[in-house]
């Protein structure tokens, strides 16, 4: 689905990625690559497929939109050692992203990591839009990640909880793209304080995005 945000037409993709047609730019946040191996090193076993699954989804959505540029909006890796733990196949897939002239926004989990061939930024601005990992309360026309928003919606007699885009016309917070990223309710104070009312949530469905006003 397409929204107008900050005067720009932006497409909210059901994968949780953001497509900016004007610049043929795909934006994804919070991949948290190597989260499974991070926990395995601490004795908590998770199936070690998260990195491959996430990189496959990212490649597929880039190909579907025929992206010419990629922005990773922070926390691409779950910890600073994640890049070094990529297995050879995953590293080859990750290195292929360099062909998309990638913008690397520094996150809190991987702040000191800058992969070869990636251009690092704390904040990236283009055509009046401001991209950063974690939202600043006073900023406008700002696109960010960090919080992994999700929402629970009562619809047709059922309660559905899904990752979502959250926005109020001033701020747009993207859902986490990573397979093991988890989520934080848009009702949580840390998220709710960022927005003015009314808050709109755009829930990720299997094939489309479903939009609701919070509380509707």
C-alpha cells in the first residue's frame, strides 16, 4: 500500500520493508542477523536459520521492486561480532548487497560495525525526509526503526497481533525485518510517547498491509 509521508509517496511492503519509488530505494531495519548464534553462545539454543532466512527475504524484496539502492536502518547485526560469525554462504549473500550502493545507518546493537563497501551514517536526509535508527521526540518527517512495533487489532470478532508500521503524519516507525526480531506493542509507553494522536497502524499481512486507526 502507498502512503504520502513528508510529501513523498512511500510504499509499505508486507515484508516490513519500505519502498521509495522516487529514488528506487528500499529501506529495511532491525535485521538482527546472527541473533540465533548470539544466543547459542550463551547456552540458549535457537534454530540457526535466522540469518539465511532474513537475507533471502531481503534479496527477494529487492528483486521484486528492482531496487537500485538499499538502506539498512540500524541493528543489522544483533551484536558487534555478528559480521564475523556469518558462515561462508551467508557472508557471500551479505556481500552481494554492496551492489545496491548501501546506506548503513548505525544502530545500538551494532554501532561499531561498518561492513566493507557500506557507507555509515547516524542520520541520513533526502528530499525533506530524515532517516535514523531511533526516533527523536521532536523530529518531524522522520523514518526510524529500533522499537519493532506490533499491534493487536480486534477485527470481525477476532483479535490479531502482527508487526506493523506505526505513523502519525510526523513520524513513521518501521517494523523489524529480522526473522527473530520480536516486537513491542504500539501501546507501550516507550513507543506511544513518540506519537501525537491519531496514531495509524499498518499491519503486515501475508500478501498486503492492513491499515487501522489505533482503537478503531
